[in-house]
């Protein structure tokens, strides 16, 4: 039983070290997580909101304006 505990501890340690090395890694080093540009107006607004470029009120106003144009 002690072997199982030690084995699990070693495996978890290796996993933690493997993940820890990748924290703060630049996006260029992770091409599988490359940023995709938004392809719609709603996507652009959501990306700006997530990035903090616009406020919640600005987002809501822009979405209301888009909705009014489509009706």
C-alpha cells in the first residue's frame, strides 16, 4: 500500500512540475492555442469586452444598436 501512495505522489509531482513550467508561457510558444480573430460584429464586441477595451455599458449600447439595425 505504501508503494501506491509513493507512486501517486511521484506522478502528481511530475504533473505539477510539467504544468508549472507552462504557466506564463508566451502565446507564440503555444501555436495550438493561437488567438483567432473574431469574424462577426458581435464577436468583435465580445472580444473587446473581455480585453477590457470597452465597458459593460458600452457593450450593451452597441449590442442594442446592432439589434435595432437588424429589426
